[in-house]
């Protein structure tokens, strides 16, 4: 007989390990390095993860048979490339950060929402839901994703304080573009 602990901890550990260092966490770190609205980033990211992974868990392994992952990777790639090009071409200066801050919730939400469909953690959460209590799998998944997102935001905050914003903006733009290209290659 399984314990409640097992239904939470197994998905938590698996999702945390799979997501650690993933493009999603790098993206959250880069977004949080450009603003001081960390709460809005977390709320946007959390809501997107809740919807994407919540649907996967609710549908169990059905999503893996319905969704063609090979079609989702190029969409994710395009989203990352668009974010990167926008960052490189945007003429906003640091004193115009308020406009960016107003849209940071939407940016964080859309980035995760559009790029996480078919991601390995979503598929894993869906598969765990076929073996364990779905509500507890959702709890374990969201705890793992929230913890890693908070860590990425924390490190983004450190970058925001310690690095030249113009350089950071260029580096972030290039990294987003590279992440996007890898979606087409890998």
C-alpha cells in the first residue's frame, strides 16, 4: 500500500531533477534579471505551470497520445527566438523599466504557457498521474516547479543588482535565441 508521502515525493523529486537547469529555469532567471517585480514573475510562472501541468495531470497519459510533441518543439523555439530578438532590438533604457514591469506578469505567463506544452516535465507529470493520486501528483509537481522557479528568480535578482543592465539585456537576448534554436536542433 502506497503512502500519501510517496504520491507527492516521487513526482516532486523526478520533476525537480528533470527541470533543474532546464531552458525554462534559465528563461525565468533571465526575465527576473530585467525587473524588480519578482512577485509578478512568480505569479505568472506559477499560473502557467498550474494550467499546463494541471491539464496534463487531469488528462493523465491521454495527453501524450493526443499531443504531437514534435510539433510543439518548433513553437517553443519560435517563442524563445521572439523573446531574444525583442530583447536585442528593444531600445528601452533602464529608466523605462516601468513599462516592462507592467507586462512582466504577462511575459512570464506566456513564456511558460507557450513553451511548456509537451515538455518532459509535463509528460512526466501526466504519466505519474496514471500511477499515483492525481491531486498529490499535482501538489508534488507544483512544489518542485515553484521551488526551482523561486531559485531562478533569486539568482536573477542577484544578476539584476550586480551586472550592467545593457550587457545583461544583450546576453539574455542571445541566450533566448540560442534556446530557441536548440528547440529545432535537439
